[in-house]
C-alpha cells in the first residue's frame, strides 16, 4: 500500500471516479460522498502546497481526461504559461447542460419504466419554469411516489409492485421536488 501523499491522492481520485459513476445517485452528489471525497482530495493536495483553485482544476482535468492526478497537475501547471489547456477551457468543458432532448428522453424513460398511459405522459417544463437549475419533469398521473422511486427504486405505499431504479444517462442525477415533480441536474 502506497502511503505517500501522491499515492493517497491517486487512490482517492480512483474513489472519486467510482463515486461519480455510482448507480446509487445518493453517492454521486455534492454535497454527499462525492463532494466529501473531492474536498478531501483538495485538502490532500493543499498539504503539497497546491492552492484550492489549482487543486480543483487538476482534479477536474484528471476526471475529464482519465489521466493520473500527477499528469493532470503537471498539465494544469503548464496551462498557466499558455502551453496547455487553460483553466477557463477546463471549467467550461465540464459543464453539462440538460437539453430539451435529453430531458424528454429521461421523461420518456420514466413513463415507460412505470408503464404510464400515453395520454397522461410525463411532461418536461420550460427551462425557465422555476428559479432552480436543470430541468423539471412533471407527471401528475404517474405511480404514487414515482419521483422517489426513479433514483432508488422500491415500492409505493399504494402498490405491491417493486420497482427498480430508472436507468439514467451518465452524468445526470435527479432530485424529487414533490410527489409529482422531479428536477434533472447535470452531475458535476
């Protein structure tokens, strides 16, 4: 077992990657296990005299490129002198927007998963529907508690049917707003 700072940081990066792709969305949230692991990794890099902004940039680069943390730290340091990707490009590349098409695909997957009636199908709300980020899916005629069953699976109080979680695209997580509304967010 490598107990050097570099070894621990690389191990934690692997954990961060696994949390980012976890089937259970509760693990992939920030705040949550993903966020805690990321903050821990930043703290470890700070002990090696990396500021939090540079540490965060290196982690983002490693996550995107699939590189080692050491290579990402080198690439982002070189980026300061203009010979590698700049930090603004890295940050912008990591932003995933929930498009109309993606939100509709998720709404369709939810309707199909819970055997919904096509006449009362889940609806994607306009992007500016509320003040929150991401997109919102509304389904007033869905299975009771469907918003909670999407990411966790289980059984509604009113039904004996046991549901599996809905298979969501990579990089997406969902959050119940109320029993009829679900927010779809990019996983960051």
